[in-house]
C-alpha cells in the first residue's frame, strides 16, 4: 500500500500577503522563507517525525522511499510518477512493494538538512544545492545525483522599468529566490555577475536577495506594494508573473548564462540509500524515465496531472504553454551542469573540484552521457 504525504511548513512570519493573495499553487499556504537555522531544524524534525509516524516505516528499508520536492512544474516528473503510480509499478516488477512518501519544502538548505538528518531518502533541488552537499559529504555520506528532472529556462524578472540588465539593479531593488546565495537561481546569478564584473565580485548582488518561496514571490511581483520587485523563479511561476503584471519583464535567462539548455533541478541521495535499496532505487529511476516518456507523448494529460496533484490554480493553457515550450525538455540525463560546478569551485563555494559531471552523479546508465 502506498502512503503519499504532502507536508507544507506554514510560516507565521510572512509579511508579504494574506493567504488569499497567492495567485497560483497551494493557496493559503506559506512555506518557511527565512527561518533561522535552529527553528528550521526544530520544525523540520517535528514535521518529518509526524509524517513517518503515519507511515510507520523504518528508515532506509528496502521498499520505502521518502521524497522531498519543492514548487513548480519542474517537478512534473514526480507528479506523473505519483499519479500513475509508476514507482510502485516498477517496484512490483522487481518483486518489491514500494511505499512512497512525499514532502514539500522550499529552498535547498531545508532539503539538504532533511537528507543529512535521515528524514528523507531522495532530495529534489537545484544543481547548486547538490554540488554543495556533494562537496560537504565527499568521503562520508557521499551524496551524488540520481537524475535530472529536465531542462528548463529560469527567468530573472523585474517589475522595475529601469532594470533592463543586471547592471541596473540597485539598493532600491529586492530579488526574491528560494535561498539567498545558495539556491540554483542564486548560483546562476553569481555566475552572471562573475562574467560581468569578474570572479572577485561574483556575489555582488547577493545583498539584494530575499529568500521567499516561489508562490509568495510571484504574488508579491504581481500585486506590488512590497519591497520585492524582482524574482528569479522557475516555471510556471515566472510565466505567471509575466502574465499577471504588465510591468514585469525578463532581465536574464539561465540559458543565456549557462550557454544553452541546462538541467537546473535534479534529484540526489546518499551512497548508503542507493547501496542498501537497489531494487527501490532502480524502480525510482525506471519510474522517472517512464514519466518523462509519458509527458512527451501526453502533454495535455500531464498538465491535468499537475493541476490535480498540486491543487494548482495556474491556468491550464499557461501550463500547456510551459510544457510544450521547445526550450523545455523533460529528460532524466543531466545536461550542461558542469559549467556551474567549475565556477563554484573557482570562487571557493565548493572545496573539491569535480573532473566532470560523473563525479557528482552516480555511475548509472542515465548519467553516462551527462554533462
């Protein structure tokens, strides 16, 4: 029997909006945006404990998988795998009755802390958080990537008409993103800054960043009246912002910075989970591959699955526009991630320098041609 658990951590410190102001997914819920680390640990531990009590499952048992994801259609592979029960299907083919639990968090630091604490088995976050944890756990837990969730352009948008390029940002601007300095959006912006002003000023724009989950950031950008006038987002929130406020415009695309289509969001785990749960791990990877094929063949059904699973209020036609965007590719082989890895090592964000993407992704068939 499958146990699907969606947990969202409500914040009591959200100054941006009332619950009715969120324009898209998960109306009325605000996740932790800038919670202090000690509080984060306390809330995370309590919430995870509650979820796992409901499942009554021992940690790292073959046939159990606990997945943490964030917000957006970049997690559509997981939505489809859940809706179509593909993990369970591939598990049964291997003789394992897989029980699935899912948790929803905001920001790579929260995801990484959950993985290191043993509260989850699979982390879903940006390439930046993966590289941070790969570097931190090298020679110990040995966290590495499982697969990509696809290639998506991430847009840095602004409602300030004076901001046309990153040169135009000033102390009057505030850029919302999932985690200051360490999210994949923050790392891409740092790379763009390094290209513009040199490596010594790679973090020049970090001072303008504010950690806010994508739904709240989108609400702020559309509604106005807050300090937030820019958002480095992901689909479909960036498209919502562009459609919801005529002043919102694209300042930068991640594809421009990374030199083409790139896997911004990935899935990763510890060496121990992969080693101790070979059938469950293989079932998970097989489910992802089947989900990618399903989306390519059934974009309309995939949009409906996202709406249904996320209780999303995003217009269906906007979701289909994202899914059918030729710049979007639902695939599990990582692509064009190494440039960001090399940059992070160059500026001291990670100590270990990977020789290639194969260093921070597991030696699996889906990663053999990864980059």
